[in-house]
């Protein structure tokens, strides 16, 4: 099953467009996990277990694992998800942006080492930075387009001679040149709903990964209305810290599940 097929199945069976981002920060872990040698794995495993029924995907952010020398725990987590939640797509949030043989190694890391269903990539170096991932035609390639950070406008709003901003140029390249196997998706931030709508109009039903709700303050109704595809789905709306750290007390599992359910329900209320 390809990433796109797995994602479509997850949308249908879960009734959710929520993606749970895994940004594990040991300093914010509950007391019961403090000092535990596998605390990152144990924390993320528990979060996945209690939120899986409310989500269409999970998105581990690789920097949070590698900075703690916890790549082995990320591998174990991906293995656990494939075994216990096999219908839940794994998106490795890595934002890789190199070319040539280096990009090939990054693709191997994502798709062989972690066996992720999809990976985020940075297109700043053009087609050469995308092509090595496209060779894995059953995997998803999620391309940064209009990011949720304020500084993204420094480059993403630069206009070409015909007045097209760079982020829409990226959307056009993804739709017209890079998506030959139907495996591409785009990152578009919830903090810019007008740009979500413009990207949706340009790329039709291509999936959109949308960060920026929850702790970053993106508006759910505006996001959903701007990003729905022709099937009434089409989005992986990510929330990380608002779910992960809904509580640091003994009720942290219950609080995370409640935050995920409430976010899913808020998304669905607008559909």
C-alpha cells in the first residue's frame, strides 16, 4: 500500500484529519518518566496509544530524537507503531534539503532505517533535492511550500516576473513536475489560511500537511475551510505540544487523549 493509499484509508476509517506531532522534550516529561533510560520511547509510545483512535497520522520530528542521542528509540517507536497501529501512517519530519548521493542517503534513512511512510523535504535546491525521494514511488514526499513561521515570508513571498510568489511556484512544480507517481504532498501553515486556499486551488486534491494550530495559534475553522479537497478531506492538520503536554501530572495520558479528541472534533465540526 502506498502512502497516499494508506492516508486515504486513515482519513476514511478514523474520521479524522488530525496528525499528532511527536516533539519529545524530556524536560517536560511527567515525573514518572524522569531519569528513565528509555523515557523518550515510553512517552511517545503512550502518546501514540492514547491518541491513535483520533488521528490520521503521526509525525515524529527527528531533531528531538537525535539531539538526545535517541535515534534507537525512534526506530523502536516506528517499529511499535507498525506492529500495534498498522493503519496509522508515519511521517518523518526531517525537512531534508540536500542533493545527489547525500539526498539518497537521507532517503534511505527515512525509508529503510525508520521505514517511515513519508518524509518532509526542503525544495530550495530545486528538483535535484526532490528526485532521490521520488524514486521510492510507494512513499510520500511532503514538500515545504508555505510554512507557518513568520520569517517564511522573507523568501516565500518573493515574486517571479509574472507576479507569482515563490510558494505558489513550488506548488506548481509539485503538481506539474514532481508528482508523476502521485506521491507528493505540501506543507502549508495554518497561520496563513488565505495562502492555504491559493495552494489548494493550484494543486487540486494533493494532500496538505498543515502545522500551526494549537500552540502556534492557527485558527481551525479558517484552516479547514481553506484546505478541504473535493472529497471533504485532503489535510493532515498537525498538533504537537498542545497534545503532548496537555498535562505533566499523573493524568498526562488522559489529558493528551482528551486534547486529541477535542482537536479532532473541532476540525470535524467545520467539515
